[in-house]
């Protein structure tokens, strides 16, 4: 396997993952590095950073998919951007293995590594889950979910068999955390408005189901807000099952721990995240949840102290929460932390590169939570201030419109919202995105037109 050495003979700072943390950290590094001081290399399987908090609105059609992602090369001018996966990390010898999708794997050396590979869906070994469910961690999943749900309406509108139709129109969401509730509420909103376009369907034909293992939803908000969210969803006709587990979904036949069983063509899994499993193929110190262990200054630390040249934050790291507000003493995995950790991380990596011994500590007291629950509906909690309905929805849009990186994305997202408010958002699926050559192949296989005898003079 080829080893790619840093050809420019300057130290390489390798950022594994160009998501929220990786992008903003790399931007801060590029801004503050001296000329020729170091090479910044960002490796990510996607050529873009995905603003994950917008995925529910992308699924609902309120935001165009390309507006919710930020191109890495355009926004990391001066960095080396590699579109590929890091598949193993050998920090002892300071190199990683990199696998491009359509090329041979190679090894890449580095001086400093920043682990910013985020998290993946925490799937449980439930029969049928991995065969039938979909999660929401990528822009492609948001697009696929939207097209799938809306095309189920079109299919069901032509079905005569009641059981088949009921299955097509039953949408099950497992996990009542923040992201799961936002996604369910956004999709329910768009599906209900789409139903009105079909003569053969009524709202009563559509069934949305939430399955949550705990006795409450959205641990990110207070008890009263969480109770209101459940009441609000029930008023909208959503079946909310609390203290209930999904036990089986083999062949899309759903079995709940309550004993209830039914068929559902759509099963969405939003029951939490775990640190990126790439870390398991590394020699970095991990905690029992698979996260890299770091100090509050974001230097990786193991049993024998600080691991020189290794740094981490965001969803793939156990970052001590010095504000005292974290779960088990650590920062919860959210964008609010990732974006604030990034400048601290960049400053400390630069200090390390320059041989300094003073490092900044990461400290952030959470400012609260804002969630959209469909058009003009939301819930929020900022300390003791609780908002519901239109105000919370406006707060959600204002905050995330501001928080998505880069000015051009902010303009596109706000522009999209304004246009949709004026002309309405679309509720139709795009067909055959996974088989784009279908029509051409059909055309190529089609019968030639019969030859006609030309009339003789
Ligand atoms: C649907 C949804 C809604 C959310 N809503 C909110 C919200 O409203 N508010 C909030 O604060 N937080 C929210 N979050 C959480 C928030 O988005 C994350 O906590 C945040 O993005 C974490 O940043 P990160 O950089 O650690 O990880 P990510 O942003 O996930 O970035 C990780 C990057 O690593 C890359 N990567 C993965 N594997 C590899 C590999 N092997 N090699 C190289 N690169 C790799 C990925 O492609 C990705 O670009 C939401 C999350 C989801 C899924």
C-alpha cells in the first residue's frame, strides 16, 4: 500500500471528518496558520459538510438538499481536501489508511491528528431492523425518505386491497429524542397536506406512530414542554407509545412490547447515536461508549496521560463538560458544542504545533433548545423561558438560519423559506433517483416502429 508523505515538507495537521467540527476547525486553522507553517488535510467521504439540524426540513421539502450542505473545497481554500474514508488509525506510527470509493487504499502520514468523525446511528439487534429501517444522518437519507413517503401516497391512492393500503400508509418512527420528534413532526405535516391532493385518500387513511422506550420524549427540554409535545402530537392524530419498545420488524411486520402488531411500509430509526466505529480500528484511548477520551483542552488523554499530537471533540469524543450540565459529566453530542469546540481546538492545535504549553479549556453552558415541529409549529426552552407554537418555530428558524456555516448557505436557506412562504412548498416526490438510467434503458429496448410501405407512384 502506498504511503503518501507530506510532499511540502511541513508538518501535516490531519482532520478526520469534514462535518461541523472538522469544517469549522479547519477554517480556523487556515485563518491563523502562518505562511508555510503547516499543511491542513481534511479527509471526508463526502465532498461537503452536512448541516444535520436541517435534515428534518430537507425531508419535509422546506429546504433544498443542496442548500443544507456546505462544499468543502470551496470553503477550505488552501487546505488539501481528500474525498475518501479513513479506515484505520495508527497513531503510534502517525499514519492513517485512507480508502477512496473508487480507487485503491493508501496510507497518509501526519504530525497532528484531529478526530472529527462524528457519530453514527445506534442500531440495536432487533430482528428485521437493519433490513427494513432507515435512519437520518445523511442528506441522501433525508431526500430518500421524502421521496419514499410521498410516493407511498401516490401508490396507495391506486390500491384496492385494504391491508396493502394500510401498510403503505403506516409510518413508524422509533425514538422520541430531539431529532426523531422533529423528523416525525415535519414529515407528518407535509404528508397530511399532500393527502389533500388525492381524491381517493383522506387524512384518516394515514397513520403516524411514535415508539419511545422512556416515559417521556425530548430529554433536551423540561418535563412540561415534553408533556406538551406529546399532547400536541396526539392532537395531530399521531399515535404516541411511551415506555414501549420495538421488538421485531421482520418483513415490515411491526411487533411492539405492548403486544400490538401491525404492518408498516416505513420504519424510521432515530433511537440515538454512538461514536463513529472507525475509532475501534485505532490505537487511540476510548471510553466504554467508544468515544475518544479527551481533556477539557481537547487533547486526547489515556491511562498514561496526554497522547501527544492527538486531538478530538464533537460527537466522537468524550469532552468533559466544565459547566456541570452534561450527561455523566460530558458534553452531549450536539451542534451547539461542536461549533464552539472548533475554535478552541484550532487554537490549541496551533499552540501545540508551536511548542507552547498553555492550552485553552473548553467551557460552554448550554443556551437551550429550539425545535421545529412542521410549518408554524415548534417548541423551545432557553433556561426558564419556554415557548411553543409559532414563536418557538420562528426562534428555531432564526437560530439555525444563523448557525449554518457560510454566508451563501444562509442566503439560500432564508431565500428558500421566503419563496416557500409566498408560493407554497411542493409536496411531490422525485421518481427513480436510484435508477436514473431506467428511462434510457427502456427507450433502448423499445420495439422499432413498424416499417410502412411507401406508396408507389
Ligand atoms: C437529524 C439530526 C438533527 C439534529 N439537530 C440538531 C439540533 O437541532 N441542534 C443541535 O445542536 N444538534 C443537532 N444535531 C446534532 C449535531 O448535528 C451533531 O452533534 C453535530 O453535527 C456534531 O458535529 P461533528 O462534527 O462531531 O459530527 P458531524 O457533523 O456528523 O461530522 C462528522 C463527519 O465525519 C465524516 N466521517 C464519517 N466517517 C468518516 C471516516 N471514516 N473518515 C473520514 N470522515 C468520516 C462524516 O462524513 C461527517 O462529515 C442533529 C443531528 C441529527 C442527525
